[in-house]
């Protein structure tokens, strides 16, 4: 028991730079109190003392603002920072070294009995105010951004943000690099839009520019071949695109005076 306690306190030091000493953690961290009360309620639940387990769990909620159903399975070094407004449902499963911030819900979306709450694998971090809803798995090491609403499985190591939760794709893929090169060539960022933005017009323009880039490459190849054959056809450069040419698409306020 003391070994687990020591482990819990160490876990806080690793994840909260504000923690100063063990006594402070023991006395001033409602997240810790909630976990210890949950261990008791969970043991009672396992022994079949269901009502007593719910009562103890409710006492924990009253004391800390953190509601953990006694049926929820919680791993080691679980850390709840700040607490308040946290709800963890009956069939939720939480691995080792998981961190939750205030206002997180690990909830269900159906009233059917059986598995209806999420499983968080080892090392998952769920940001303040996020809702993770449904009987799916959030893979090891994944991060859920604050205020995200996640209703689908999250692969290990991924970061999910927004409503509905979408995985952040770090923009270092080949296509994105090509787009950046194209933007530089044009002299400004005509895309001005990331891959996951919902604006259909912006996406359509993005697709057109992708196509333009492909055609551009093809033309350059053909010009090279014609030059090799001695044709002067490609002697002239294409007219340069200037930012002013696109001024009318920048917004009403910026429409050039005529
Ligand atoms: C989601 C999170 C883990 C991302 O961290 P990260 O991997 O370092 O990602 P970055 O900060 O580089 O952000 C990547 C992109 O996601 C966006 N983003 C980050 N967090 C976001 C969130 N919660 N909601 C929406 N978008 C978010 C960033 O603006 C950035 O967008 P861009 O690429 O268009 O500029 C982090 O932002 C987060 O929300 N952590 C929770 C922390 C918390 O709740 N703390 C409470 C302390 S009391």
C-alpha cells in the first residue's frame, strides 16, 4: 500500500512542476484523494458491496468534484490534475501513467448495458474539458486536446483536437512540402488553408492549385524535351503571377478601387 502511495506521489512530481513536496501532494491534491477513495470504492464493488461502493464513490465526488464509478478500472500512477468536473463511467478502463485534467468526461453514448465507455491505454493525456465518449480505445501515448470531443478510436501516439476530434497531421508530408514550394513560387500563400479546414471553396482552390502544379511540372518537362530538339517554342518565360492579381479574392475590404 505504501509502495503504491509513494508511486502516486512520484507520478505527481513527474507531471506537475508546481508540486513542491510529498506533504503538499498528500494534502492539497484532490486528484490524488479521488484516486485513493476510488481504490476503496472499487474494492467494495469487487466484493459485491455495490451500494456501499457507490456511497463511498459519491463521498469522493462530494469531496473532490471528481466522479469515478466504482466499476471503472484504473491503472497505476494515474494522475488527475486540478480535478473538478471529471466524470469517469462504469466501464471505462484506464491504463498506467494516464493523465486527466479538470473537466474531462470519459462517458458513454448509449444507455445499453455492457461496455459503453472508453479505454485509455498507457500514457494517454486528456486535456482540460475534453469529452471522450463511447466504447473505443485511445491508443498508448495519445493526446486529446483541451475541449476536444472524441467519439472514435484514436491510434497510439496520435494527437486529437477539436469538435469532432480530428487527428493533427504534422504538416511535414510530401504534398504539403510541394504546396509550400508552390506558394513560394507564386510569391505568396494562395492556399492559406490547412488540409483539415472545412471550407469547401478553399479546399476546391487547393485541389485546383495541386492540379496546376502537376500540369506545371508536365509543361516544364515538355519544354525541356522541345529545347533538346532545337525548338524555340519555350524560349519565353511564362508571365509571372503577382500578389496583386489575387487581391480580389482576399476579402471585400481589400477590393482594389477602380
Ligand atoms: C492537444 C495538445 C496536446 C497539442 O500539443 P502539441 O502536440 O504540442 O501540438 P501543438 O501545440 O504543436 O499544436 C498543433 C496544432 O494543434 C492546434 N491545437 C493545439 N491544441 C488544440 C486544442 N486544444 N484545440 C484545437 N486546436 C489545438 C494548435 O493551434 C496547432 O495548430 P496549427 O498547426 O494550425 O498551428 C495540447 O495543445 C493540449 O491541448 N494539451 C492539453 C493541456 C491542458 O489541458 N492543460 C490544462 C492545464 S490546467
